[in-house]
């Protein structure tokens, strides 16, 4: 990462030396499947950061999506700590680094916000919450990611929710936005149902609104949000590997995130975007804090940040998808 290029121009530490409310960090690589090349994803986080620069001078301006300025007229309380050093195919070490950083941030009392990387990074991120459970997982994704293994690998981008289900500190999960086909077969659907995962398909969300998903989150639960950008509709997020019509709108996505703040304690996690031009995928993560009401005055800064990130992700996805269409294996890749 370029030292000067930080999300929204945020600092890498607070001026007063205090503890930040949220810490953004990024990881280019998580667990890459054998024979696969995830190098394109390494550029993802910086693409998000680049997309945010246009708004860096507007941080104190009124944001109609938030109902006020990002930090509510208060001093900046979130930081961008930059990129973790990861190496493609150094899977176990990458996971260890991501988990360690997540644990460090949580130990500070701050909310971790991770930008990936491919969609394997949720596994070590969630593992980092082991001492902060029980947590629920809200996954926004076109796919359920419940494969036990793919090509002999159990920690790749088709495995996150299966691995999450095995973590003792994960109390439950709500999976939102599924549609069309992906890596899941009947066996994976049955495994998820046996576990008790709550499925809310994209169609159900369109029919009944975000409450169809929010109602499954227990009051006061601590929630980790994982946002795979293919959960969003390709009309607003075309830069993904598996473009599938019928996804969440931007408004649904931010209402879902904001709605969590009303009933849960939230920590957010990624999204991913495949740049059409370079076949990159972005993986954005976001975290959120305590059991605060989500009315604007009281809304945690990290939650605002998450909504902001979602907005910027949408825009960066569009921006990176104008030059040419994805082709070859990437355009047909299925999670
Ligand atoms: Mn997906």
C-alpha cells in the first residue's frame, strides 16, 4: 500500500494518541486454492482506498446516506493501519497474520475492519474473535460458501461459512442474498440446514425487505458482517467474478448494515469485487461496535464507516468495470 493512500485519507494513528473506534486494515492474500492465482486480488484494497480519495476532503460534509457527517462533527476516530504482509500460497502463515492482527485490534477495544483479498479472508478474521464470543455472522453473498473442501483445501473462498460453523464462539449465522448457482450442492445445503443457518435469499429480501434478515439476529447479539461484493446486484457491482442478476441494491445493503445497529452489536467484514479490467477482486471488511442505537446521533462511528465503505465499494466496483468485460475463467468462476 502507498503510505499516503489511506481510506478516506484517514490517519494511521489518532492525533491525541487515543484508542480508535475502528481500525481498517487489509490483507492481499488469504488461502489460495492449489493451482489458482489470487495475485489480482492483492490490488483490491488499494483500489478501494483509491476510490475513497475523492471524498477525503468531504469527510465533514453532510452525508445523506448516514443522515449527517461521517464522524458526527466530532474528531476523526477511525484509522487505516494499512496492509498486512501476505504471500500468495503461504496460506497458513497468511491466516495466522490476519487472525493475529484481528486479535490485536479487538484487544485494544477497537472494531476491526478488514479489506481483502479473496473471500477466504473471513476465516482467519472470524477466528480472531475467539475470545470475544459468542458472535453471530451475517453474510451478504450470492453464495453460501459451505463447501467442506475444494481441491483438498478447506480454508479457501468456498469454505468460510463451513469453517465458521465449526468455531465454538460462533453462535449462529444468517446468510443473505443467495441466488442462482454456486459451489453449493444438495450436500452443502443440507449441512447448513442441519447447523441451523438462516437462509434469506435475494428474492426473499426483495419481497419482504431487510427485516426478513434482521429478524433472525437475536437482540443484543454481537455480529460479524461479511460482505462479498457479489451479494450486490451486478448493475451496481459489475466487477465481480460471478455476476448474477437479482442481487441486493445499494440501499438494501446499507439498510441491512444500519439495521443491525438497532438490534445488535456489530462487527463488519468484507466484500469483494473483481475488477473487470484486471480481473482483480476486492475484499472489503468492516467492523462495528457496541450495543448502541443506530439513530444518527448515537450511531457508532465504525457503523457509519461501514456504510461509507459500502458506498465506496459500489463506486469502485463500477469504476473498475468500465474498461472491458471480464473474460475466460474469471467470468465463469463460481464461488
Ligand atoms: Mn460469493
